[in-house]
């Protein structure tokens, strides 16, 4: 696998003191995505992401694991108007369960 040049930037954002926001999105096929974002340059960038497939298997992505054969940490700013904001506790519960 080719090294992902995003890793230093994602790590820098993840380790920053910037305020966090937590988001959820689902689709009609039963898949769900949860994001932890920080704001940079006026946009929200995902620093942690959980994907829950229709098979109910959850996969985690962050600066230490940007991608695998199933998916990847989004490399575009989040379109927050398409997402539902959730609590940090709700995100953390799914993040920990996916570990």
C-alpha cells in the first residue's frame, strides 16, 4: 500500500486543541457513518470516522489507520448540512465498540 501523504495533516488536526464536533449519517441500506471533526480553514475535517456496514460490522479510521481494503477516512471536508450532530458520548460509545 502506498503511504498516504495525509497522515501528518490528519494527525496534526487530531492532536490540536481545536473544538470537536460529532456527526452521524445513515442510508436506506442500513449503513451508517459517524465522524469526529475539527474546523480548519472554515471547513469541518474528519479526524476520526466509524463506518458501520449493512452487515453491522464497524470499521474505524483515523491518522493511524487511514484506509484498508474496506474503506478510508474521508479526504474531503464534511458537508455538515447533510449530517446530524450527535453527542461526544454517542460517538465515543460506537468508536469503542468498533475497536
